[in-house]
C-alpha cells in the first residue's frame, strides 16, 4: 500500500527499535542503571513510612520507556519491575509471581479475557462470512466523501453505546475498508472510534459504565441503597469531559478542527497512499477466506448478530460477556444454516479471533498488575493528599477531576482506581457540602479521560487493535485532542464549582 519512498523512510519508533537491536549493551546498561536506582530508593522510606513522591516514579518510568520504545507491553513491565524493586528488592521474583497469580484469578480480569476473546471470535466470524465486507460495500454506495466517512464512523460509535469494548472492536472492523478507500489513516480511524467509546458510554445510563459506577456510589455512601442509578443520571449533565470529547471528535470529523501534532503527520502519510502505519501490516483478523454474499444478505448477516449482541447484553443486566456468548452461538447457527462456513471453519474463526486478541489482553492484564503495585505504593492517596490543602468547596470538582485523571492515566485502570479513591473523595464532598452530582460528574469525566488518553488502557488498546495500528501510534496521535478536551473540562469544572458552591 506504500510506495518505495514511504517504505524506505522509517518511523521514529522503528528507528529506536532498530537502535535497540543494534546496541543491546547500551539498553542493558540503561535498564540496569534504572533498576539499580529503584533498588536503592527502596531504602529511603523508613519502615511503615509512606512512599510519597517515590510512588509516582514507576508510572513516570513507563511514560519514558513508552516514548523511547513505542512498545506499551514492554513499558508497563519495566514499570512493574521498578515498582517491585521499590517495594522489596529481595522479593522481586516472588512478588511478580504473586501479582501475576492474583491478576489471573481476579474476576474482573477473567471477564475481560473472555469478553475480548469472544468479541474477537465474533468479529472474525463476521469477517470470514463476508458480513463486514457487505456492510462496508453498502455504506460505500451511499457515502461518497471523506468527511461523510468520518461522520458515519462517529455516528456508528454513538449507536453502539452499550459498552466501549463493543464500540472499539465492532465499529473499527466495519469501517476499515471504507476509511482506506478515502485515504484516512488508521490512527484517525482509531481516534474516531475511541472518542465515541468511553466518552459516550459514561453519558448513557444504559451501559456497563453506568451499572458499575451506580453500584460503586451506593457502596461508598454517596447515596442511599437503590438510588445509585438516579444519582448517576443526575450527574450526566456534569460529565464535562464526555460532552467536550464528543464535540471535539465531531469537529474533527466534519473538518472544522484541523489535524495537528502527530495526527497531521499520519494523515499526510495516508494521503500519499499509506493508510496503515509501518509495523502494523500483520495486525488484524484473517480475511484470506472471505465468503461472498449478496449485499442485502451480507447486511442482514451483520446487523442480526449485532442486534442479538446488544439485546442479549441488555437482557442480562448489561453483561457483555453473556451478550457475546449468545451472539456468538446465534452467528454460528446462522452461518452454518446458510452454508457460509462449516462447523470446523466456525470453530477456527472463534479460536483465531481469540488469538488476535492475545496481545491486547496481555497489555490490559499488565495494566492491572501495575495498578496492584501502585496501590501497594499508595500512589492514589498520595496524589489526593497532596492536592487536599488546595481544595476548597469551589475548587473541589476541578481538582478531583485533575487528580483522578492523572491517576487513571498513570494506571490505565478506568474502573479499578475508584475502589480506592471513592472512599476518600465522597466523604470530602459531603463534608464540604458540595453538589454530589457535580462531584460524580468530575469523577466520571476523569475516568473517561484516563481511558481515552492512556496508551495502555483497555479501550485504547482495543481501538488500536480493531483499527490496525499499535497502541502507541494511536495514543500519541490521540493525546493532543484528549488534552484539549481535558483543558476545557478543567475550566468547566472551575466555573461549575463557583456557580454551584
């Protein structure tokens, strides 16, 4: 897809990767010196004393290594090892084993692994059965402009509001061929998809986010039992980041907000004919044996499984795992009945789809391991305690947003960190007599920003996987827009805080 000139020009990430291979000794010395430094720093805090600022260092190391290597999994593991050294240099191996086992046995991780794997299998079946191709061809007949393609991608993202995982994988899979036709970079596709994932899911009370946070609010005394969803709905108008991110993505899709930063470079590359960035040609699902069907039949074969997926998820109390299970079984029966795929092909599709999702699953699992270490280091309480002296009733929403956005960005856990932070933030808001819907809106905005901006968060990893670029390529091109939205959200919370105090 690229010319000889574009092929010969290596990206910055590839250059660094080649340098790493060519100079292994330099990198061994670099990592050795860094890890020795963390082992030394473990002796600084006295026994029982808080780690304080040191708790931030593993997260900072991850950002540095990620920028240097452009590889999220390796970066996270560097932070994990550094954190373990900080906790106990003599127990790194046992600590790594204990955390790995705890993460694998965690119910949330098991749910994520099964959901991602089954969603990968379902989309692979839709790809091989020709449904995704038919859906794309039908859209191509009606959408004849680049701008229309991007706006359609955003609209599809709004329609698939039930879960950010479903959005990230389904929308990207159905729009890749069309965006390639109009020379839209895969990074831009990932941005359009990801910006209508978490930022939209928090704005809809019928989503996995709403169900989870409503229960969490009840558990932490923000509202009486059974009133969590009511409080969540009251908070939707105050979820500033979700609204602003949605406005930004539509401005970009409509061409009213020009590309800038790394996204501009990606789009210039795509305009020259290389939509897929270097190093990503092997990513994605197997499309070598697609079955051809008529456009109408293909459309029906695409829409029906998606409708069953959404309906089943809603029926089982917004549980995407059960929805994906029902939709997968339905699709297997539908395709087998039409003789599009035999039973062996259907099983292979599910297994191959699961294989494609192994790397995203590994990144998400590593992120949970990092969260565990950050919890042991006390990073979340340290950040909140550091900002507490500056908190007034008027500034509480803005500072809560800033503090929790930083925590979620550093850990990549848009849900897990609130188990630690809500018992601190909610009582603070009650004591200051601050509007609870506004406080919850700031918390959910922070969660959406972290999920949107962090290069190893679940929705970022899945959006990049579905779109056909690496998490770092997606994260670097998206973060300027995310920071723009965060800046406006921060100002909005300052205004709302003084207005409602």
